[in-house]
C-alpha cells in the first residue's frame, strides 16, 4: 500500500485556526471551547454570576472601585455565556419544514 494519504485535514493547532469549519464570528471561539459550547457557556454564566454578586456586595459596602472591577468582569462573561448557549441551541435545533 504505497498510495498517497488522502487526508486533507489541517494538521496541528495552526491548521485548525487557519481554516476552522465555522462561519463568521464563531471563528473567534477557541476550537476546544467550540467542541464543548454548552459546558463553557454554563461555566461563563456561573462565573459571571459570581462576579456580579461580588460587585453587588462591594456596592453595598461602598467599595466602588472593586464593584466596578467585578462588574467589568461580569458583563462580558454573562454575554459570552449567553452567546455560547445561543450558538449551541441553534446548532442542535431541528431543521425547519418547508412552507
């Protein structure tokens, strides 16, 4: 069997980043995270919730600098988790029937 290898898949991490099988902005997501979107989305929302809680506690004690810090951490984590779950939900949705 001296046939050439027909495997045209990209080799290594650089190859995966060069031509990911995803459309548009989804290419910004790390390939390993993209394969586990639901888990990472839930983890981001959980982390964002913890940061938001810390921000609210800091606001209650009048420590506004730390409250802003934790708020700045919470917002992108919550938004990113929601985005990941939305992508995961749309990828697992059944195709629509023709009208």
